[in-house]
C-alpha cells in the first residue's frame, strides 16, 4: 500500500471503491486541503497510467462549477494517484443511504446539473467511464462530478466473473445462484453499460447510460437491475428491458427517460448528455420526452403492420387483447432451465421447482420489478423471479 505521495501529506481515508481509496490530504508547499486518490495497484499498467495522465490534462482545462478539478497525476510501476479538489459535502450514495430516495424535484435538479457538467467533459474529449451516485459529490447544493477517467472497463464478462459463458446458461438457474458476489464492486458494475461488460470501446453514450441508471437510483433508492451475483446482473443488463421508475411510485413520464438513456445499443440512447438533461427536464414538466431514434421508429412501424388487435367475445363481456396490453390471466412461461417458486419474495423456503416451458398463472400482486406472485397448475401459489418467468422467452 502507498503510504506517501510526493509533495502531499495523507491523513484519514475519505472513502473507498472498486478503483481505489481517497484520502484527506494537504499539500506540503502551501498547506492547501486536497483529496488524493490512490488507484488499486492491480488496475495499473503503463497504458492505463498514460491514459489517466492524458485525460487528466484534458479535464484540467475544463473550467466548470460542476466538475471537480484534478491538479496532478503521478505514480510509477504499479502505482497511480490523482490529486483533486477536496469537497466537504456527502456524495449522492451517502445521501441515499441516509435519507432514501430523493424528492423528484431535487433528483431532477441535481441530474440536470450533472448532465450539463458531463456534456462539458465530453466536448473536451473526456469520457467519465464510472458515473454513479458515489462519484457525484455535493458542494453545498451543487453536485460535482468526480473521478472521471479513473475506471477501467472490463476486458470481458468472463474475466470479471471467472466463468466460461460459452457453454450454455446453467448459471441462469434461480434456485442456486452461482458466480461471485457483487460485493464491493457493486457500486461500479451496477451502472456499467452493456458495451463495457463486453469490453467494447466506450463513448459519450456509455456515460449517458450511467446517467440513466443514476437517475433511476435517485428516484427509487434502488440500483438498476439489483442482483446478488455478477452473472445475474450481466444477464439483466444484456437481456432485460431498462428498469421502470413508475414501478416504485414515480410518475410514468420518467420511464421513457430511463428507457432511452439505458438502451442496449449506444446509437439508440440520447445523442448527448445535454439531450438527456433536456429530456429529463421535459419529463419533470409533464411532457413525454424526445422522439425515439429512426432505427427504433422503423422497428415499431414494422411490428405495427402485423400486430392486429383481437377481440374475444364471451357471453355479455368482451376482452380486447392488443400488443403490449395483457390481461392478468395471460400465462407466464418458465424461461430458465429451471426455477423455483418460493413462499415469499427473497425467502429461502422453496415450495416448488418448475422447468423451462412450464406455464404459471400470474396473480396481480407484485413486489417491485423483481418478483411476481404466481399460481401453480396444482393450485398452490408462491413467488418467482421475473427474470425467469415471463410472457415471452
């Protein structure tokens, strides 16, 4: 562990994360209070350190009230450190842990300012790579974006989980989740875009994805795709639709903002962080934000040509089944190799095991977006993970 940084005296740690530890420090030359981040040695190689220096120089040229300044970058061998402004306020993760979800007007106000700061960084040629509530620090009432350029993207999902995913989907079994726990890296990987999981090049769209995830967390108090293990999280990020704040009592207008920002493909997200901020403000004003990209419009139009509503008349009643509007009686199908039905959400008590292709009947009651109340063919009822039982596999 590094105990000295040339020219600075380190004091108590201010916090730690997946990429390093931040210390309270003072500059020996003039006694100025600063913060020093020591990057974890296992993340450091010459290429990474060179990028860190390059992006720190670019960011140092950005003068914006919402961007934490980087004063110096250094280190040799497996060491890398950054000297930054020291702020006294809490980060947004701490705010959530102490007070729960933020009021809508405050969440919108904070994220609009964050989007503006991120847009300025993008125009200076800096991609943050690790936007999340813990990297947004309050300076009074203003959010400050910190830690840009520090995160390393995963080389591949296999390298991050230690698993070979090429041999099937055995890890999708919900009864006995495998793979490493999210643990200390959860705060970072929870906001990573699909292209980061794949090891593809990052872009401004990568940060837009994280802005959408951070917005969801501020509004709901929950991480996007909150899962117990990395394989479960990887599956959710790659396959499942973006989370919906409205399932947690947030106005439905914000669903579209999160959906667009967290689209699987970078080209289907908001074109810039500034556009995300404008859509967020429009949603707060009660408007439906921004029209979807051309590629998405073509896809919807194609489905519209073949999706014809069906009217089923029985006795004196009529049920209209249209695409995207399903009745509570519509069957759910088990989509994993096997899954479990439990006596309560997150319970360890299994009342039945079901298998791929089995049919279950949904009951209206639902626990957030993670669990659905279902009835088994034998009449018993219980709870199943929505990841594994769906209307369509």
